[in-house]
C-alpha cells in the first residue's frame, strides 16, 4: 500500500498538470496586463473601477493554485502524515470565495447606484491629438480585458476535465463571470452614450446575480470537500459511481464474502477505505496479508485518481462501514 | 494602424450619431436658450463684475454661451448650495475655482483640467489642476464643455496672470 508516499500522476495527466501550471502563469500575467490597461482609463466610472478590481481579484486564484501545486506532491511528513494533496482544496476554497466576493460586491454596487439614481459622468480624453469621449476608450479597454477572460476560460475547461480539477474548473467559471460582467459594462456604457443613465447599473446587477450563483455553487462544493463528501462529478452535485464500481469489483474476488467502500476527495486524488469481510474457510494470516495488499493494488488501477486506498479486513460490515453505502447499493439493484 | 482605425470609428460614431447623449438633454436646452451658471468668487479664477462673474472661469462661461448662442443666467451663492443645485439639475455649470481633487467629485462631474497651476506648499512644488463642474450624466454637455476648454487652453492660461495683475 502506498499510504506513506506522495501521489504520482500518470504520464498523460502529468502533461495536463504541466499545462495547468502554464495556464496559471498565463492567467496572472494577462490579468495584470488587463488591470493596467483598465487602470489607465478608469476616470470617474464606477463600472470601470469594478472591472479593475475584478481583474486584480481574478489573478489571486491562479496564484493560490500555483502555490498549492508546489506543495501537492510533497512526501507525507511528521506534521502532515496524510500528505499535501489537499493543498489543491485550499486553492479551490480561495477561488470559490473570490468568485462569491466579486458577485456580491457587484450586486451591492449596482443596486446602490440604481437606488441613488446616480448618473454616471464620463468626460473626454486626449489621445494622439484627438479629443475623444472617454466612453469609447473604456469600451476598447473592456473589450481587451473581456477577450483575455474569455480565452482563459476556454483554455482552462478542457484541462480541468482531464485532471478532474475542481479548483481549475472554478477558475474557468470565474473567468467566464469576469468576461460576462465586462460585457455588461460595455452594454452599460453604450446605454449611457444614448443618454440612459440606468443602463450601466442595471446590466451589472443582472450579471452579478449569475456570478453569485456560480460562487455559491463552488462554495457548497468546497464545504462538501471539507466534510469528506463522497467524490462528486466535476462542476456538479451528483455523486460519482466510483464507490459502487469498487465495491462491485471487490465482491467478485474469490477471498471476499462482502465489502463496503468509503471514498473522499483529496485535492486532485481520491482516497478512502475498502472494508472487506473475508471468507473464513482456512485463510492463514500470511494469505490474508497477501490478498489484502494485492486487492489494494488492483483496486487502485480502477481509476487514475485513486491513491492511498486502504483495504481493511473486518469481521462484519455493520460495525465499521457506512451502512448506507451498502443499503443504497441494494436499493439501486432492486430498482434496476 | 488598427488602433488608428478604431480611433476613426469612435470619432465617426461621436459626430454621426450625436453620441454620447445627455440624460436630461442639457446641451440641446442650452443651445439658443439659457445657460444657468452658479459662481463663487475666487480671484483670479472667478471675479465679481456687478451683473455676473468675470475672471478666467467667467470667460469660460461666456465662451460656452457664445458658442451656443445662449444667454447666461448668473446665480451667486456659496459652494455647497450651488453644487447641490447642480446635482439636482437646477444649474448647468458651476465655476468656483474648483480643483480636480475636490471632495465634490462624487456629486458633481468635474471636467478635465483647463489649466494646471503650480503653487508652493511647505516649500514643495505641487500641481493644482483647475476644473469647472457640470451635472453628472450630462455627457454630451460635458464633452462640449471639455472641447471648448481644450481649444481655448492657451488663452485661459494667459488670462490667469492677466487677471492676477
């Protein structure tokens, strides 16, 4: 059993992990660049200030992910005997919180603007000897920043799927939220150009509700991770069928009478226990040890993310395993 | 090259469709009508001339009115009520020797600086950008005011010392 060792990614996933690291650097660089461009054109527009803030904030999660990637593969230590795989969950927590914060701030900000009936003033700027309405320049800067967010989101989604990385998926959601809100800001400025003062705030409020919903979805997933929730599908609440698959596989083994499985996510990896009731027809201690080890190795091959899986021989299932896993399985079988 | 193209698209949009527009239609109302100007005396920026305001910013108000064929209605009061009236749309322009870092920026819309003054405070040279205030959200009006300020920059700078003497 590999409980005492750090997880090793399979070669193709290792490539995806390298890509993830590159994407994170790309994110930080391009988002800061967008923040600089927007910062130069902020002026008195509140919408532009929000866009600037969200550019800075969205650079935080990739930074958190980069840091956690450095820790993820460290060998377990005296202080952290379970290893460092859950560093990724910490990055996920940061991302979910940032996403929610952006949404709540945007919602508060735009609602207040509507309540106070604030008319956004936008003046002129002199560029290369031409005096332009600053609104057009803002739209250009926002388009630039939105294009960056859009591209980053599109690049991240397939890598997140490959690595089953909730942290990266949440980042992709966040990039999507960002370019949507910047799109809303553009619509708002165009409406302001037509003399409709409420356009800016109304568009922002509409989009912020969507962002808060995304953020809440991710926070719920993080809380689930912290509560040792059974593995869930990427970006969904549905449980994965993996525990049932493992249980079915163990129960087919000749030395096994009955079995129950308890899994949880550990960052990019999945770990847990397989409780096994052996057939008691003359299995020696040596044989039992051998079978246990062989079964653990065999099960670990069922899914690339499985790591540090424990096979625990028990006398009976009721005492040591989550009974509902077995019961649900039975009811599922009955339903089929 | 492409940047130039965007610049011309923006310029075309501005002139062809009359964008941006005002929320309350200030520019259209002032054109051939009345320009309501609130002023606070602050020599050399704003001086009292009996009927209305003179000084650098008095000249700005006169120039704005002349360009639009409007007559000026002067209102003399202190800064707080004037800027409140401006915010509520009862005035079109406030001249009070305001500077860009004025705490009024949140309520009124301060224009681009028409002149950057240099003064010495505690032995340190500081730049003080001078602005005038327009109602927030009247973006066509603000664009018009800022265009006039930009085109008259040199005359206004010359006036600053002429008036002081």
